[in-house]
C-alpha cells in the first residue's frame, strides 16, 4: 500500500505504508511534515486534518459523527474532501492521495 502526501507547497512524498496503520501513523512514522496529531489518534485534536483526492473519497469508510464534529475545529477550514487522517486505516489496496493543510495549529 502507498500513501502519497502532498504538502501545501506542492511537494509530494510517496510513502510505503503498513497495513493496519492509520494514514496519520504512516505520516508520523515516516517524518512526513504537515501532520501534527497532538492527541495521538484518539479523535480529540483535529491536527491530523488532510484533504483527500476527490476521486478517492468514495473508497474511504464513511466518517463517524465524532469525526464530522471534530472537523469543524480544524485550523484550516474544512472542505468537502476533508478527513482526519487518524481515522483512515491503511489496507492491502490502499493507494491514497492526500494534501496536508498549510497549518494544523
Ligand atoms: Fe488527533 Fe487525529 S490525531 S484527531
């Protein structure tokens, strides 16, 4: 599985991800900038905000009410393709493109 992280300047990093990790963990483990993840994945910080490639949104599991609520608290305003990356699990088939916001805090 691969996660492609593009930062706000347009630089893309293609990362080999481990099945079972979240997209947030994949970023943190590999030193990908742009994801802060203050709460460590417990859905209480909203500093793991990413914008998902529109064409890939439907492949993702639906967001929980809690994630939806937390997305109103992101530093860079949410868009229709916003998700919290700690809630996105890497699977065997993952080939996901996300963009990180300019700032998380
Ligand atoms: Fe805190 Fe995702 S890491 S909400």
